[in-house]
């Protein structure tokens, strides 16, 4: 048994009392007192206390509301000088009731035994001769105290201080008794006590108490001191407290606020957290979370952006919901348009394309402002006209170089330099089934072409050369002036002149059929000069042939190489290969020769073919006619 010692020293008048407490018993020195009987009594009391501790019932050593307490104690009594008796061993019993955990009502009985009277001045005797008659007379003490105990502080601590206040009676009994009651002194006193001590919970069922108590005799005016130590058991008042319900009593629980359900160390009641995520095992639904990963209140890894990758591993924890991610949580963007896969409505957008933002209903889809099939951002020609065909860069093509883009150009292989319409075809549209008026192809009185008409006829040449397999009808019409037969004859002769011109300019005669219709199929009012000019016209109409046959494009001469000389231009007014039939002459004895036509004036600047033709001259003898030149088609 571990050895310990404690010394108490108190000045008491002329002398001093020294108390040494050892594991083997108690010894007392001072005031001329013999301590052998005190040692035996202390040894017996210590033996009793140890036996009680070892055989104690399973009560708890906690102050619980409604619990009862029983305890035994032993110690040393230091009596006042006025009593004139030696200090000695005392022992006793305590019974308590904890009406609240912090407050206790306690009854205490203490007995001090066989302390010898030491001088004749003791207040315990009235006559000094009593001491002289029997110097070995002894006194026994008994006290009955009702005390109020206050247990401050945390009731879960093993060490717990307390204070006590009490009222009671103190009795001294002489041994042997006095023969005459008149010799008895103040053997009884009303006392007030003040105590302070500490409890140490040795086990959940037992506490050790050490206490110092001052005992004041109110009327007799003296005070005694007591130093005691003992054991206490508490029973009743419910089961031992386990405030957090972790299976470890509050007495031993170093973590008394453990949440319910947490697994704890059975020795100190503190919870386990094996994965170190701050959520205790038993509550932790994911007990194997890697360290430093953020977790929720259940201990499972957080996934703030809901992408299936925990925040502790997620390299991009703010991924928009619905986006596809890599195992590291990085957003996937297969087409590199800045819209993550999963949210990208058009995941195969070409690189570089401009796409709709992520908050759009068509997120990640490109635009094609010119609808050419090449998306904006990739399209290097974003203003391509509708219908034009483009290359992979979005730029339109013009295969025949006629400034009408492929896709819009209905005749994409017209020869370079040829005059075309807005659809990229020769301006005389032989690909159309209906007859077409040859604009500004006019004749003077008779069969001679207006000056400047050649350029307009060349438009028909271009068309015949382009649709190289087509056979056409040249239909010539007149106004209603003159006889029908004469008008048909004039119309036929004019058609032959036109055919001869076309043959001279390279058109096969087999592809030309002349039809002089004369004064028929009027398109305007013959009663007005303007209407008559409109009725005098030449119409061309496709009869047969394959429209798909076109001449092969001529390759351009390399840069710097001389081009072959161009053929000499034909005469302005071709002469038919065979004499044209003469126009019918008026009735008379003989037919005078037709007057020769006036010389052609110089042609005027060529306006656009869409411009209205210059009005034809009035019907008059040819020598006197001074017509304005016919306009030439513009480029």
C-alpha cells in the first residue's frame, strides 16, 4: 500500500499539537498525551473503512435528485484549551438525502474516545480537587449535528469540493463518572459547525471524502477542530447518470455531450472519428471518407454541383447541373465551344463557331446568319446571298466568272464576257418554253435593220451559242397598217434578213426557222402610234433541242501569253445570201425599183437592255426617214 503522510500544526496556547497520519495507523504527540490507545483505535477504524469499500453494494457516487447517502469517517479531534483534555481519534457515521443534485441534508454522529483530563482548569469539572483525586480520569465525546451541504461546480467531475453548515449538540461523558453531580462541569454544549471538504469519486459506486470542520460552542465560547476522511455510498434516485446516452457514465465521461448514436471509447466516453471528417462514427454514414474532404452532416462527401464527383476530388466544384464531367470533375466539352457536354444541344459544333449561351434554350448551337450551311464564326463570308453555294469556308463560288454566284446562277457555265441577266443566263432565255420578244430589234420601212440593232441581235447569238442544240423559230410581226398579204410578205422578208445575219455570225441555218406572221397577234392598240410600235416586233421561240448541251468553256490564256487575234467583226448590215423577195409594189403599169435606204447614222451609246427601247420612227418613205439609232445592250 502506497505510503502517504500529512501534517497538521496548530498553535494552542503554550503548546502545539502535531498529528502524523500513516498507512499503519495514527500517532499523536504533544500536550503530554500517550498515543498507544489512539493508534489502536485508528487502526481498527481504517480496517473497517477498507472492508466496507471492498464489500460495498453497487450504488453510485453521484449526487442525484432524491438519492440517499451513507458514509463512515474517522479522523482526529483537536479540542479547545478550555476543555483541558488531549487531542484524540474520532469516528462516526453520516446519513444524507440529496433533495437536489447540488444540495444535501445530512445527519452526522461523531464519537471521540477516552481523552484524559490534563489539568484542573478544565471547564468539564467544577472542583479542581476532582482532578487531584483522580488525575487519570478520561472523557468521551459525542456530537449530533444536522448539516446542510452545498455541492457547487460540475457534478460530473471526479474531484468535487463542498461546503457544510450545521447545528447540533456536543456531549462529554467522564470515565469514571463523578461521584457527586455537583462536581460535573459544562459537559454539554450547543454548537454551530462550518465545514469544507472534497469528494473524490473512486468508482461509479463510491466516493472518498476528506473534510475539515470547525465546531463552535455558542454559549461556552470555545471551538474544536476536526480533520476526517472517509468513504461514502449513494443509492436510490434512479440509475447512474449518462447524460448523453453513450453507455459511459457521466462520472467517467470526458465527452459528456456526445450526440446520440455516436460510437465512443468505453474508457473515457469520447466519440470515435476514424476518417477524421468531423462526423462521429456511428452517426457517420460514410465512415471511410478520405481525409480533408468536405462532408455533410451525415459524414458523406459533399457534391456541391451535383456532378457525381465529391468536392474533395472535384477540380471544378461549380460545374453547372446536367453537365458531363471527367472522373476528376472537370467539365467535358467535346466540340470546344465553351458549352459543357450534357448541356450542349449541338455537341458536334465545328471548332470556332459562335454558339448560343448556356442559359439559352439552344445552348451550344451555332448560328448561320446567311443560311449558307457554314456556321457563323467559321464562315469567312457571312453575308452570302441566299441560295448561293459556298465552299467549306462559307465563301460563294462563281464558276463561270459572270458575277452571278453558283447556286443563284441558273447557267453556271456561261462563257466569260457574255452578257447575262440577273440569273446568270444569256439575256434571251431559250430555256423557257414561251416565246420572247427580241428587245429593240426594229426595221426601217422595208427590210433594213435599224442602226444599232446588231448589238441586240447578238444577245440572241449568245443564247444560241450557249444552248447549242436548240432549234428556234423567228416570228416576225407587223402592225395593222397595209394589207394582210403585204404585211406577211414584209414580215417573211424581214425574218430572212434576220436569219441571214445570224448565219453570218456563226449560227447553223438548220437551227433557225423563219415565220412571217404579219399583222396578227397584236399586243397593243393599233390606233395609237405607241401601240403600233409595240406590235411591230420579232419573237423567238424554242422548238426543240437538249437544253443541257452547252459548249465547253475555253481555257484562259496563261498570263503574259498573247491571245490569238480576234476575227474581223461582221458588217453592220449583212446582205442575204440570196436576194430577198421584193416588197409588194403598189398597183400600176410597172413596178419602179425600190429606193435605196438612207445611210445608217452612227450608233448611240449602249444603254442597259432593261431600258425601254427608243420609239420606232413613223411610217414614211425610207429616203425621208431620219430615225434615231437603236440602243445597244449594256454590259
